[in-house]
């Protein structure tokens, strides 16, 4: 009978609070972060905190860039191992399956359905935890995503990019899942994704605003792909009940707003469904963003330092931002600006959002922008600065706090998930906050399991 050693890694508490990790492990993890990206000890670097002073990796955007009085605080995903916070839910989903005995190293191949960064996270985590992996994703993502996934050792299984590309990806995943040797890290439907973001991201957002403005979160914005990051809003609302949660989506793919299923250029979001783990109860607003604004805004920040300085941004601040964001990060920033205007927030108010990744996986997207625009000068960047950042308005904002809007989201979730075998009774249970709170409470149980299973060897047939 074969044996396999259970991979080790951090608990949810240790991802939120790296200072709670064993001191020798913490020291080794900090060293590996600088010297060896593929050392398994890097699992203990899955956190929003930096190793220098334990504070949250973030930036408070210059108001000369945002044009609003409110403080816009952006948590920075680029400092996670693999360069994106998506590595967190990938790890949490794999580790929960491992300690539950459902995913076994040496026995199972891991399936990772994704439209981008989650696939990179799956490839990275399975490399460190010694699993084979297949990432299933549409064939219309950036080449940098594919290269990073293959660099970390996973195989790619590409589905046709189309108006139903995510549905095709899920259908392909379910087909591969029929093989008992395959186990799925199903980010769109498994609750470890929700647990990671509610606990680790949500509490990190709360910490991030300490000492800024009134120290509270007036609004949290995030563009859902899997909608895992939106779970941070559940935890923020527990601390600050007045906080408004805004789900952002491409205007070209207005699925949450009105069922639209168009193609768009903001990779990793707007995945043409309301995911199973999206808690619609806490989504107060849905905001649409123009995809080209997000791409142009990225180029303004990446190449337009002189333009930003001309408009009042300090040169040091402009240079600091050059590589911090990707396209979805700009989408989140623009959504935060729109909500600050919509809610009429003042200088003591804080809007918090997330930069999932950074510029390193978007050069081909910018190359495509240049192919469309032919010539991009400082004059063009100046115009884009005014159109994209200063011109962010309160159009395309839908208030979803009323029962009619909630019912529309519930019905859409039923249409999307009954076809994948979930019962109406289970979907109905998600209409109560007690469902989500009960799922969140399982963190203590899983933290105990993880500690108990560290270093153990299991037998399997």
C-alpha cells in the first residue's frame, strides 16, 4: 500500500498573522522569499503582510490621481508568492482537501479551472506541495499567464474563448473530474476560497486603514472573477456595519447587472456568471467599468510618470506606482473612485480595494493596445488621464440593496448552478447570512486539523 507525506503549510490564522508562525519557520520563509521562489517553505509567505514590520502591503493613492477627497487604499497582491493573492485560495482549497483526506499527494492530479491568476496560483502551489496539475482555462488570455503556469510545471488544457468561455471551462473540468485520479480546486464553487478571503483578506483590509482618515472602511470594491475576494466584504461589514460593498464588472460583460455575456479585455473578472461562492446578500452595489478605460489607465500609470507629475502627483509617488497594478487592479481603482463620488465621501472616509497582481503579466495586453492606437504620445496619455481618472463618473451604478435586486441575483445563481448538479435546497440555504457565517466558522476546525496533520504520513490504495 503506497504512502504519502502530508504537505505542510500555514493555518488561516498564520496567513493572517505571520507573527504567530514558529520563529524558525518564519525566519526560513523570509530567507526563501528572497532566494528561492520554489522552496516549499514559501507556503508560509502566503499573507498580505510584509516581513519588515508586519504591516499590510498597501498604497494610499495620491488624490491628484483619484480626483476625490476620500482616501483610496489599495492592498497589493504582487507581494504574494507567485505574484498574486490568488495563490491564497489555491492553497486553502488544496490544504482543506488534503487534511480532509479527499486529496492525496502521489495519488491525485489537481484540476484548476481559471481565467488567469488562480491558474497560476494552482500551478505554483502544486509545485511546492508536489502534486501534478492541469489548469483548464480559455484560450484568449494573455501569453504571460500561460508562460507562468507552464514555468511552475502545470499542464494547460485550453477551452475556446467565446461568450460562454467560463461555462466551457467548467464543463471541461467536470468532464476531467470523472477520472477518479483527478481532484478539483474549484474556485468558483468551493468554500475555502470564501474562507480565505473573508478571514485573511477581510481582516487585512480592516488593519490596512488603521491610522488613515477615521480608521474605518466606508466602502469595499472588488471585481469578481470567482467572487472570492468579495468575501472580504463580509468580514469588513461585521466590523463596520455601515460599509458598502460594490461588485465591479465590465460594461461589455454586464452579467450581474442584466445578464450580459459579452467579451471584454479585463482578464480574470467578468466571468459570465454569479459564482456559487458569491454571497449576494452583502453586495450593495454593482458598478460597470469600460474595459478600454482600464487598459488605458494602466498605460497612463506605467508610462506616464511625467503626465502624472504635471497633474500634481509627486514624482516619487508616480515612480512607485509604475509596476504595482494590472488591468483588473485599475478596474478596481476606477470602481473605488466612482463609489467615492457616488457616496459623496469626504477626506476622513476610506475606500478599500485590491490589486490582484501587477504589471508583469500584461506586456502583451499593452502591446495589443499599441496595435489598436498606433501611436501613444504624452499628449495621448494626458488625454487618457483626464478621461479615465478625472472623468470617472457615477454612471452604470446599480443599487442592489432592495429585495427585488437580491431576488434577481438569486435567480441568476440558480440558472447557473442547477445545471452543475447543485440542489435548489442548497442554493436556497445561501439566501441566509447564517449559511455564510457557519461556513466561516469552520476556520477554527481547519486550523486545528492542519496543525495536527503537519508532517504525518498517510497510506492509500
